[in-house]
């Protein structure tokens, strides 16, 4: 669990993008007490991450972000950021007010 600058405590995170950098970054969050839900375009990669670190996988960025207090994204380019945030099934469609992206 981590504490933000505004003294909120964070324990639920979503991590979108499990590439070379995202996979271990999401793993560090899980190892440090976060309940992590991951999304990756390649579902088998998300399932491998869940087997290694626990947590959950989601079939869309929106489902990954639905219960998160903080959402991390580690994707390849601007088009990918737009797709996972504001696209159909994007994270912004389910993020609660006050969720950090």
C-alpha cells in the first residue's frame, strides 16, 4: 500500500500494457502489496503475469480500471494511449472520479 501526496492510501491498481517494461513494473506493484488487475492486448501474456504474481487479468482496459484507485499505462505510442484511455472499452469510461491515471 502506498500513500499519496494528499494522504490517500492506495491499494488497488490497474496496469495496462505488459511489455518489456510494463511486465516487471506491474510485478513490483504486486510484490509491494498492491492488488493489481492487468490488461494486455495479448491475453496469454496477462495470464502468464497472473500466474507469476497473482492478481487478476481483465479483457479490456475499462474492466481493468473499474475498481482501481490508480491506473498505470505502459504502451508503445500515442495511438495506443488514446485507444486504452478514451477508445471504446477505454479505461476512462469506468474510472471513478478521483482515480489517478
